[in-house]
C-alpha cells in the first residue's frame, strides 16, 4: 500500500499555513510526511516540494488543499501533474475539488473530466497571480504619485553630521570614525554627502 504525503505552500514567510495544515492533518497525513514552502507559486523550484517529489513512489498519494497551493503557473502545473501521475505513478488528491482526485478517475471519462478541470483551475491560478502582480504594481505607482516613501525608512543622521563631513573633508576626522559614529555604510555616507551638496545648490 502506498504512502500519503501532504504539500502546503504560502507565498511569504509572514503568511500562515494553518488552514492547509489542519485540512491535511484531518485527511490523515502524518506530520513527518508534510512539506511546506514559503515561496511564490510562479515555478516549482522550491526546496520542500523538490524534496517531497524525490520521496514519492508509484502508488503513493499526494494531497494538497487546492490547486493554487501546488502552483500558480498554468504550464508548469500541467507539467508537474503529468510528471507526478505519469512518470512517478503517484496519485494526486486536491481536497477542495473532488473532481481532481486521480484515485477515482481511472477510466477514460473520469480522466477526461479531471484533465478539463485541471486546465481550468490552472488557468484561474495563473490569472489570479497575474492580477495580484498588476494590483501591486498599480498600488506602488499610486503611492509614489502621492509622494509616499516605499521601502525601509531612511536612517536619521546625527545633528552634527554636517560638521563631521566638514572635518572629514579637511582630513581632521577619519572616514571610519564617521561611519562608526553614524552607524552607516560607506555607500550610505557618500550618498548622503551627495544629497546634501545637491540640496545646497
């Protein structure tokens, strides 16, 4: 009898995989056969996914909560599905879409329906990924238009930064001492000096 494996994916380290974990645990997957990546679904170059695939054998079953947890790239989802089911001989069970359960669709009609559903859901997953990227780009552009600073806040320089720059320029103060006193890198120091000179014009 084959073994059961579970795969989870969230896009970032800040996101939580608890909902997927609960569903896979309720499906009876042992903790030692659960794999989770905290990476984008744009491709399948994910360490835990690759590790899991290396352990899959013919007759095993891979469980995922939904098709977009497997991936969000239309072509690569199709290829990964083919590799898992045809090359390895494993079954796949998508918990929130009973039609995508290769254990119950072994006949020609079942396989045909599963292929159609897979193509539709793969398209939806990639389309949603592209919409998310578009919304993010639009949000960034709108924020920049409003003058919102994106990224890490600029480090505040000490009040006597200008004086330290003058002393450094005159050779009275070593650059390393200025960097240490300000807690900045060499690149940041020269960028701040350049910005200061631009502002004096």
